[in-house]
């Protein structure tokens, strides 16, 4: 079935310039949990300031520290946000994704930022 989410934009000149100015961080997808939106070895740019003045929104793709293995970074989609800002995260490919169904909501302090586009 088609995805209910809008497609992730490919890299645009403005985002590339922000990356060059170190206002964006680059990450590589390593597993299939976000397919078909993101595939293994694809790279994305992260906006680390996206949630400075607002909470994540349902549908945002974020990078966060895994709540039980904080040295592990995860890329997931926000499914819900509670009153305290904790996020329920789901992979788009739920058949292979380890996400909030296993580890629960992710605290705001663990969220590194919002994925703003694909890189490359």
C-alpha cells in the first residue's frame, strides 16, 4: 500500500549550504526499518535546532539515541507526542523495525533533531 506520509525531499541548495556551515549533521541509514522512505546506505541531513522552540510533530522523521543503548542512534518516524514531549517512534517498515512498540516512548532529551532531507 502507498505510504500515508509525504515523501522526504531530496537535498536542496539551501540545506547543502547549511550543512557546509555546520548547521546540519549528516547521518547514514544502516538498516531497513525506514523503507520505503529511507533505504540502507542512504544519507540524510539532520536539523539539530528543529525542536529548540517546538515539540516534534506526528509524521516527523527524527534521529535519537536509543533509550536503552544510548551509544546507538536510531532514525524513526514520530507516531505520537505526549504532554511531556516524549515521542512514540515507529519505523515505516514495521515488519523489521525495533521501535517504541518494544522500548516505549523516547524522552525529548534523547532526540538529536529532525531529518530535513536526503543527502546525495
